[in-house]
C-alpha cells in the first residue's frame, strides 16, 4: 500500500504527463478531498498508508481530472473573494478576475447609507454575495436564466449567512423586474462563439455554454443589457460590467449610446481592463 505522500507524488507525475497546469497542487487538493482533509492536513499524514477503502474514490476523481474536469467542479465548490461558493452544472466556475467587479462595487459604498444592488446573470451568486458580505447596509437581487443556478445561489446565500439580504429569482435579464437599483453588476457571457472551441478543455468542455457564448463578436449580451439599464438605475446609480480582454472600449460605446457615458475602467490583477463602470447622464 503506498503512503499518502507517495500517492500525491504519483498523481503529480500522472497529471504532469497529461499536461495539467498545476499538477502538484491538483494532486494534493484532490487527495485531501477524497480523504476529507484540508489540503494542509496532508503533510502530517504523508507517512500514513493511503486507506484502501478510499482507493476507488481516488481513482474516480483522478479519472475525472484526467478528462480535464476542473478541480473546483470535482469538489463542487470554489473559493471566491475569500468565501466558499458551491457551484453546479448551470453555474460558471467563479474566476479570480471577477473579484475586480466586487472591489469596484465596494468603492461605491457610503458607510451608513442603504443601497440596493442588482446582479444580472448571477450564476453561483458569487458577485452579489461577495459584495453583500463586505457591504452591510446593502441588499440585493440576483437574476439568472437558469433555474438550477438560482437554486445554487440561494444555497450559497444560506451557507454564507446572507439570505436575509439577498433574493435570487429566475428571469431573462431585467424582464418583468420592477424597481431601481443603486448599483447594477453583471459578468455576462462575452466569449466570441468562434473562440470557444479553442479555449482550454477545462472551460470549453465543462463550463455551461450559456455562461460563455457572447455571439459572433462576444458583445451580444452587452447590446441586450444596455437598453434595459436606464429604467432600472437610481439617479446617480452605477453600472459595473465585466468585459473580456480588448472589449472595454466597445462596451463603453454601447453603454454611452444608452444614456450611460463611460465613467471608469478597472484592471484585474493581470493588468487587463476587466470592468467598465458607467452612470446615467444627469
Ligand atoms: N455572475 C456569475 C459569475 O461571475 C456568472 C457569470 C456568467 O455565467 N457569465 O461567476
């Protein structure tokens, strides 16, 4: 029987041979997942024999990773903005880049002042819930076309203790929605359809297509959303949209054509302009 340490080393080699990006990290995280340990708990157990009873479970998980299923999908959750989010087949796997929109939203906070936030295409609810976690005076609504995503987002709100301030509903962007919001956020699908097959298999084979497909030039969702914003924004309210690399200027122009002149761009940690902010002309 190999030890836990030997199991991790063996998996690291297999993942590396399969061309997986962070083979040692994935080997550790998946071994810990099967053993129900925190990844840092493996070190003190490295010399213990790998339990025979868990061998089949490990094989199954390894086979999934070798088919390039992302680790976060295998474990069923992903950390985002320091919080744990459950993800599912209908939700995008939250990315660190998307924390840019959370940080941009939090700059709008006026301590002590109530605020209403709307998250369009909420998926796992990660953007709205991360904002609410750091903005105690805010309440929010998250909308997604996929009923299954709405379920996942509600579960996340409950687990994070934010259900009192977050409402999740199934819907087609703002259709049927009433009321106005101080901040509207969205990370809509923005990949040009023709680019999807060349994305890494973790994305093109496992992400829900509806969360990726942005139409021919990637901008369809922004064109659909922009005309809906003026009626849903409070006076002085702000729209914050995540964009793909190279799309910021085009998205700012789409917004400017719908009473939302460009106000600011925000970069992600990789230096890519990732968020376009715009406000109603007053
Ligand atoms: N708002 C969700 C997220 O950022 C889903 C985004 C999407 O499906 N395009 O993870």
